[in-house]
């Protein structure tokens, strides 16, 4: 002890100053004349057994850390450990019947939790400074025997006290194996294997006494924390708590993680009391929030809770248990979302702020999201694995019961993901594998409930307490916008079903989302692009698409090009809509201007392209670099779902689903693309040696608009195929020389690669015989 001399009385100082006094181990005797001077360790032992009123848990643990790693004798180590286990400061006073009236409870959980931390530090230090002090084997052996004897003496009262010590030492196993086992396998491997086995057995036995309703909340919390830190996620949790109710363990863990106002993640509310300008804000955030045991080891607690959820048996009681706790999580997340929405952290740049308070806040939020996803994953893993401990074989009745239960679980999980979406977006829309597993499985299960899913999504979108669709509010409220984006993702999933189950509901989605894609009302790039993604799935998969809606939407697309949408995005969108209209033309009356809806739509597009000025370049937007991908090799539409993006070259495949839509004109011709089905040598060919522009991406507004029309050529009806191609050719030759060369090349590319047999024959005849296009400069000849 650093100030030992000042703590001694006159006699003690005289003894220490007497050089003739022999040095020998301290022995307790009543003969003061034969008593050697007390050593530092004697004062430590005395302080442990007879603490002063000012002695605290931290002071006791400080003594242990400073002395235990350097003890040289087995007996002294045993004395220190035994004295510590009987310390009233750390474990409370005796609770025997004779002393029950004066018994003192143990300190609060977060104080005695430090026993785990300190014994890990002690063990780490001992592993690093073993020589010339007590050999490492003796060190481990002495502690094991002391713990075993202590528990054996009074299992009911003493079991919980050894758990944090075992836990702390086990947390050093990786360092122990690195320094000793790996360096000298034969000397240490079997010893430490045996030590681990005995200590785990003692740990499990002590848990049975410690995790019961008869123990105080602080003791139960400490015991569960010890288990959470010892448990490995690939282990069977039943080997630790086989005789303890799963419901009890789930309840305690839920209380520790979400419910307790003292120890749980509810501590996040302290963030809103801190001043970001305070120079000590980082230390305050660590002390009040991040260094709290549950938050510091949040992932460990989550893995443990997930393990209990994943192995619950299939019965009504456990289904109710899961639903009740998922509802508690949803309530927790709703409160979190609403409080954060009213805080300084609700900005679009908050997650990128350099301020320590902002960084600590988002670090906590990301850890919270990860931990909840782990818990949800445990719940859904139970469904996918069927929990083999309960059934050997599943019959149809069992599967129906399971699926019904998990549909309800999915509907209860989705609101939590809805409220946490603002955290996911701060990480990046790509999310992560665990989240995607939970998200897509819960959506898939929820979609199987049809009406329940539809009602849930509409309620989450329409609830004024959650979302205000007024543009000035939604554009500037990050957390509110994150909830809208989440619902858009749900609707995108809904519209991917083929056929769409509820056309009326799909129509209501279109009505709700159409305005969100309008950049004259909303300015958020993410919101507008996600809305476009949903609308395209509506036009691709709905059987009730109205031509008026299509024309209205194309006008919206054109108004946003090129300042907001890229050329590729424009082409994808128009091809998606055009394929729907051209593949399913609706006949008109005899006195109508147009024969059918396909003809009207085609002429509408031609009339849009005609007035576009020649040579106007597509300039990258200075306000929206995420939407414009003209300079990218892989332009994209960003999905409303938590995936990074829908790649441009795969977008139509996604939209088309199985590519065999009912009434598709290509399918009706019973033909595939020539390159896929027909022996090309038997057919007349487009000359591959023809010299066209080398580029594939359009560079002017006119090129992009006409290219969108060219991409519709494979869907032109046979009866008007040549006439409609002629209309496109008129647009091409009215362009400038560079544009005409490029567009002719793209027309050739579509005709040579994307037509069925009937259309390719018409195209070749038109190309070679009617237009006589060859290697000569066709622009000079035709313009």
C-alpha cells in the first residue's frame, strides 16, 4: 500500500524502523513481543475482512489488482481469495438466521459487476508476469480450490459470489491460450482443459442457486451477466440453465436489455440531457451510457436472449411469451423513435457530425440495431429450423400451426424495423446480412396474411402521429422520412407479387406514392427515387394499369430528366411502361382516332421526342449526384427496400418476374430471341462489319429520349411494325450528324439482338432493302 507508514501507530512505525527485526511471514499471535512487522498483504487481508466505513467496492478491487498478480506463496493467495469472498463491502454481510436482523444487502449490480472486469485484468496481468511469482498452474489451482470450498460450505448463500470471478478469469482464456498453451502445448493443454471443465461445472451448479426468484434483482442481474459473457453463441444454452425456466431467463434478459430504468438501454435518454458544446461531453456519455455493463456487452446479452428464443418449444404458452416480448420491443422502439425525432440528432447530416456527442449517440444506436436484429434472428431461426428438440417429424398440422404463429410474429416484428429504419439508413441502405434475413423473412411471412399486411402498411403510412406528408415537414425531418421510406419498401415487396393479389390496394399504393415522386412538391432525392422504384413495380405487375396514369407518369419522368433522372433510368422506366401497354393493347371504338391504347401511347411518345432540340448535352446535376449516373458503367435505380440498388442491366428482369407475362406478344409468337434459339447461320444477317458509333451511352437529351423509344421496338405489333419503325427513323434523321450516327447504331443493336423471328425478318427487309443501309456514310445520303 502506497501510504502504509502513515497509517501505522507509533509502535508499528518503530517495528518497521527496527533493522534488527527478522523478516518472516505474518503469523497471528497474542504475544506482541514476538510479532513481526505487518506486511502490505496483511493490511489488504485485514481491509477485506474488516473494512473501514470509507472502504468502497472500487477500493477493494483496486487492492486485489495491485497485489494478487504478484503474490509469491500459495497460502497467501488462498488467504486473499478467501478474504475477498467474505468481504461485506462487495457481497454484503452474513444472512444466517442469527444475524438476519443486521444483515446488509450486496451493493447495486453495476458496482459488483466490476468484479468481472477486475478479475479479468488480474488474470491478464498474472499471465504476463508469472515469474518469479507464483507459477501459473498453482495460481489457477489455488483459486479453483478456494472457489469450490467456498461454494461447498454454503451453496445457497455463496454460489452467486463466485460467478463473477469465474467469468472474469474465463474472459482471459484467449490470452492464456496464446501465451501458454500455444507456446507449450504438452505442458499446459491438459491442465487448462481440466481446469476449464471443472470451473464450467462449478459455474453451472452455481447458476442453479443464483437464478431464482428468492435472490435479489441485483444478484440475478450479476448472475445473468456472468452467463452472457461466458456463453458462446454456437453453444447449447440448455447446458447452462437446464433446470431453470426459459420463461424466467427471457424475462430477466428483456428486463436488463429494454425495461429496467437503472441498467437497461433506456439509458440512451441521457444523450438528450448532454450539451454537445461541453468539453467533457465524451466522458459524460461514456460514464452515463456507453460504459454501463448491459450497454457495453449488449451484443452478448442479445446472443443469449436469441438463444433462448430459438430453442423454445412449440406450445401456446411460448408463442404468447414471444409475442408479448416482441410487443415490448416495439413499444421500446416507438418511444426511442419519437424521442429522437424531437432531438438535435434528427437531421440528415447528424450521423456524419464530428462532435463527440453525435458520434457516441450514433455508435450506441448502431449497436442497438445490431443487438435487436440478433434477437429477431433468434426468433425466426426457431421457425426455419423447426426446433428439432421438439419434433422429430413435422406433419401438415404442425406446419400450419407454426406458420400461423409466425405470421403474427412477423406482423409484430415489422413495426420495430419501421421505428429503427432511421438507424439503418445512417449505416447505409445496403444494410447487412442479418438484417436482410430478418427483414425479408418477416415481410414474406406477413405478406401471406394479405389483408393484415395491407392494413399494417397503410396504418404505418397514414398515422398522423407517425408521419406528416406535408412537403416542408417531410423533406426536412430525417426520422419521419425514414419511416416513409420503410413503408415504400413494404409496398415495393407487395407489388412484386405476381399476380398482384389485391388490385384495389395496388391502386391505392399508386395514388399515395405518385405525389411523393413529384419533385415539384418534394425535394428529397432518396424519397423521390424510392417512390419511382415503387411506381415502376406497379406499372410492371398490375393488370389494371390505366393509360391515363401511364401518360401522366411519363410526363413526370420527362420533367425530371435530365436534371434529376439519368438517361438509363429514363429508358428503364419508359420500357417498363411501354412493354405493359404494347403487350396488352386495349381496343378502341371504330370512330376513335387511335385503334387501341398501344397506338395512342406510341404516338404520345413520338410527339414528346419530336420537339426536343438537337445537340443539348446531358449535364450532371449539381444537386443530385446520387440519381444521375451518366458517367457510371453501371447506372442504377435505387430500390425502396434495404438493398443497395437494383442494377440497371437487371432491372427489367426483376420487373418482368418470369418474363412470360400473359398476353405478351413475344410469348404469343412462340419465339425466343434468335441468338437464343435459332441457328444463326441459316438466317440472313445484319452485317457485323457495319461501322457505328463506339459509345452506348447517350450524350444529349434528344439521344436519350429517342433511345427510350427505340428500346420499345421488340414490343411493336407486327401489323404496324414497319410503320412505327419509320416514325422512329424520322426522329433519327432529324437529329444532328452525331446524334443520328449514335441512334442508328442503337436501332441496329436492338434489331439484331432483341427481336423474335417474325420481327427480325421485317426488320432486315426494312434495313437492307427499304433503307439500303450499308457501310457508306448513311447520314450524308439520308439527310
